[in-house]
């Protein structure tokens, strides 16, 4: 070895490089289609923090004219829906969008949004950027799917 200090310097630089945190993972995405055409659909999914805290700031779909994130809370015996500007994703935790809780409303679905066809969703995070996932579609009266309904996306 002619330049032992050069090898040590290179090794030190490699190990000193910052480790890039993994983007959140989105799984179990599904959409309950509306019972009546023209009414909004509801999207549900789970976001898993993979090492860095982040914030989900938008959910969108090319098959909806607009989307909104909402939370559901019980106040004085009445269920109240409140718009969400964003939701924090803990570094090593899960945030679930579920019926009766957080959810995304998809307004004015395009004709391509059909029962049994995957519905593309784009989840935009402050740090991780946009994560794309295909959601399983179910009919309005069907029970929620169980288990892994889609491939994992990160």
C-alpha cells in the first residue's frame, strides 16, 4: 500500500457521509366509491414513518377533480368533519386514514374510476415529496378490505 493515509481518508469520508432517511411507506390503500354518482368517494390508507418525521400535506388523484383531507371527531354526541391542512407522520410510527377517522375525500370522479380497477393516489409529503400508490376500489356498501390491499409504496 503506497498511500495508507489516502485510503484512511477515503474510508473516513465514506463513513462520515450522512445516511439518507427512508421515505414514509404507504400501504393498505383503498377507496370506497360513492353509492350515488356525483357524490364524493373516500380514500383510506396507512402511512408508516420509516425513520424521519414528516408531514402529509396533500392527497390527490388524476381521477378526481379535487381532494380534501378530513378528520372526524365526536363532539356533544354529533360527528363532526374538519378539514386537515396536513398531518404529522412520526419517525417510527403509523398514521391511519380509516372510516370514522382521518380520510381523504375525492370529488367528481372521472369515468375511469370503476369498481375493481385500481385508483391512483398521490400523497405529497413536506420532506419525502410525492409517493404514488394504487388503491383498491370497493362499492359503497361493501365491508372494508382487510390485510394488505395494495403493494407497498415508498
